[in-house]
C-alpha cells in the first residue's frame, strides 16, 4: 500500500522504520514544522523530518493539517492509509476522509484508559502496574475510535516514562505493521471501545513536574519517574531550580521533615511525608547532571532544605 506516515518525535521512528522496511511504500511523512529547541534556541527539524531527509522521503510540514495546500497534496499522493504516532496536532475530518483506509493511530495505553497526550506519564504517576498500546481508527473524538489491535506491557517499579515509552515504541511498531497488513488483506475489524474505564491524560506541565515533598515517599517516587525525562522533575534550593533524577524510597533512612536534606559521605536523603528518599542524580541550574553525593559535598549550607 501507499503510506503517508504522520509523526514528530523520536518515539515515532521505530514504527516509521518498520513501515519503510516492509512491502509497503512510504511516499511521504507528515510532521510538525521546524521549531526552536535547546538552550541555544536553534531551529531544528523534527526527528521524523530528519529521518525522511536522510531517506529521500517527501516531508510535509503544514502549520495545521486543515490547510488547503496540505489537503490537496494528500489527495495527490493517493495514500491508502496514514499511520500516526505522536504527530502532535488535531487532524480535521476533511483530512481523515482522504485516504482509502483512513488514519490509524498508535496510542501508548490500553484504551479507553488514558486518552490524551501523555498516557505513559499518567500511568506511571498513577502507579499502574500494567499498561500497553493500541492501534485504533482515528476519528474526530479524542482517542475514541474502534481498536484494531492491542498489546500489554508491565510497569516495573523503577521504570521512568522514558524507559516505558521506549519499550512500547518498539513493540508498538510491530503491532502497527501487523494492523496495516491485516487492513490491506481485509481480515480485521475495529472493536468499539467500552463505555466504562475511561480516563484522561493531559500533557504534564513544568508545574506538574515540581516535586511535592509533603507527599508520601511512594508518590514522590512516582512523580519523579513520571516526568523523567520530560518535562523533568525539579525542586527549589536556595532560590534556584535543581533538577532531580529518579529517587529510591528508603525506609531505613534518617527521619526527616518534608524537604529536609541529610548529607552523608556517600548518600543524600530528602524527607517526605513518610519515609525519606535517596537521591542519585541532581542538576544545578546552568550545569551538567552530577552524582548527588558529589553535589552534597560541595555545599556550604549546614542544613539544606528543598522547597
């Protein structure tokens, strides 16, 4: 089949590569326009656009996919189907109707749970023990279309969102290709999503990533893992932001008030509403990430506190 692939970040690449390496033809990619990123705010291509440049595949970057010029080009490409992985923009009905088999979306949750932009982050934040991925028919509603296939994936106790998303991206690529093949053969029918079990996963903000030391240790641990690597967990120390890597609740650690920091030669503990947590990596403003114990040894403060 002729495929136009829609996606933007690196997590979309396993599916794009699986489709490109199959018997189908990826005739173009649809991705978000070039954007300013990083500390230098340099304009850069999305990972999907960069991949397409390297492979000689046409790149479509409309500001919004309802633009007439984009819709005309999609018709000209005569795509049979548009698989989507983390494209990052709402697709209007006018675009959904153009491909013969419509648009299908790889979503990183077990729908109808965690509909929305950040399903993996919310699954980790909520303490779910199991998640997965679904390929469903894209329609006007928010992740409401019939599901063609799904897979499950356990959430390990130390998983960050980045860890979990990486595994789901690889497994989801195989699932998406299987669904595309089945749709081409006409041997699969979408299953409507159930009416119960619906939950939503809006994008997590920088404010959401601020650590709440007044929470229990398990909740502090989950929040930090949920926002790692993005938007990145942080706290305030002496009026400046300090980014934090994943922590480990330590029931045997010192008794500390929420936010109180205990420095030892090889360890740094921080108090929560229950047990303290053990820090592993910190990143002071304007500096590279460093070992928490090394950071602690460089402090002049006798009684540091995180807020």
